[in-house]
C-alpha cells in the first residue's frame, strides 16, 4: 500500500464554522474499478482535513487487490485519530451517500470489519446542491461541472470510469516490472506515470471540495438563514434588503414583472429584492360560501344574517366564484400565500397581499415571501 501525506496550498473562503469546527471536518472520496463491492476493487481512499491551520491531503493507494483491506483499516485508523471527545466527525463527500459510503460498508461486511462510520456524520454535497440546479443554471450536477461553476480549473482530464483502465494497466505493468525484462527501467517509469495520473484525479476531487463549499450558501439561503435589514417603499416598488450569513459563490439574478431578486454582487452578503406594487381593487373570497348571498347589483357577497334584510330579487345564493368582497389598496403578488388575507383579481387567479404596516413589520413573513419566488 502506498501512503501520501502532503500539505495543500489552498485557502477556501468558506466559513466552515457554519457546519462545524474545521478540525472536525474531513473531505473524502474513493476510487474503485466498478460500482459494486465484491465484483470490483477499492484501490484508493483520499481525504483532506484541517490541521494546525492548514489543509492536508492523505491518500491510501492499493498496489494490488491484496491491499484492499489495508486501505479500509488505514482509513478507520485515521478517523479514530481525528475524533475528539464526544464530538462526531463530519465526513463531507460528493455523492458519498449514494456511492462511497455504501461501497465501503459492503467492503467492511466482506472482511468482517467493524463499522468505520460509527463516529461520523455524513454531509453529501451532491444532495445539498441537487435542489438548486435551476438556480445555479448548470447543465448537470457532476463534480467537475460544479467546480467549473465555482471557477475552478483542473489539471486532471480523466473521468473515474476512464481511470479503471488506467489502474488495470498499472497492475499489468507491475507484473511486468516484477517479472523483469530488458525494458524494466522504462516500464517502471511508465508505471510511475500511471500512478501519478491515478493519484492526481483523486487528489483534485477532494482538494477542490473545500473550494466549492460556497455552494452551501444556496442551502443556507433556501433554509432562510439570512437576516432582515430594511424595507422601503419607493413609488410602486417595495425595496427589501437582507443580510446573508453564508455568502454565495456567484451572483444570482431573478427578474419578472412581479419581483427582482439579486445577491452576491459586489457585497457578497447582501440579498436585495424589488417587489412590484400595484394600486387596485381586488377580491377576498369567503370559504363558507353556503352562508352567503351574492348581490349582483353591488357585485359582492354578504353574510345571510345581513342578507335577510335585502329583497329576494336582489340577492342570490353565493357560489365559490361569487362569494367575495372587494377592497381597494396597494397590493403585491405572492408566488405562494404568505400573508393573510389573500386577495385575487379573479377566482383562482394570481394571489396578492395588501401592503400595510403589519406586513412591513413582519420580517419573517418578508423573508418567506422572497423564498417562495426562489423555489
């Protein structure tokens, strides 16, 4: 088994304390020759961890199938070393819940080993970014696409699938070198190049993970992890400002006739929204329409306790469509109802809320308003 341990020259901007103290965080990734343990081989486990004010790369590489168990044991020992007191380790991966962890658990089972994840909590960044693909505008959610989105370029140009053949060639060259031949020195050099290629792919996968952690800001945003700052009405626009606790990696900009939302411009912690206001007469619909009369001449509904005083030829039994009253005011559209009461132009039409002091003082409601337009 080959061990690699080196200091990385990276300086992530992300504030890891929003997840856990950096010393408790381990990024990890594995390389295999297939998707199912038992029918393929685990040949590389890589980690990146924070120690003494810097980030360090560790890799455990199998020089052959006989090293597979040693990789698992080496990884287990490292996790035990990192655990401090009762605090569990945060294992950050990209699709680790979908592949890496199930694969390693199956290898454990085959060798009769103890659960190496007993002291760890998994944070799968693939699951974190999956709901925000549309918001980010990426073509897919592959790790390399996310790296590109975050402005990261790679030296490695291989996929994990392509490296299976590279590893198989590495093993074949190992047999040739051990067998001895007149080109032994050349073969050994070629084998070293193959090893460099295999290690580089894994190293860039995990060394780039701390650098893409800014995408966690989208989760923080959608979780409502930001603070109200101000609300100001200017003409027919309600301007809202919020302060992000977790900056975004890139600017977002959403614009339609009802709202403009932007974040991470020059000030990476500022979230702004311009909500369109309209003066109108809108309808509020009563749900218990059977208890109301509709007055066609007045074009609104009244409760039957009052309708008894209206001539029968001037009233009708209200329906769902006609059971409403009207109100003039200044309104704004909602993607989903946040504020009560909810007003409409027509039955089952767009939803509106009335702008008033109560709304302006409801800071949590204004946050929810923004979130409904981000989904």
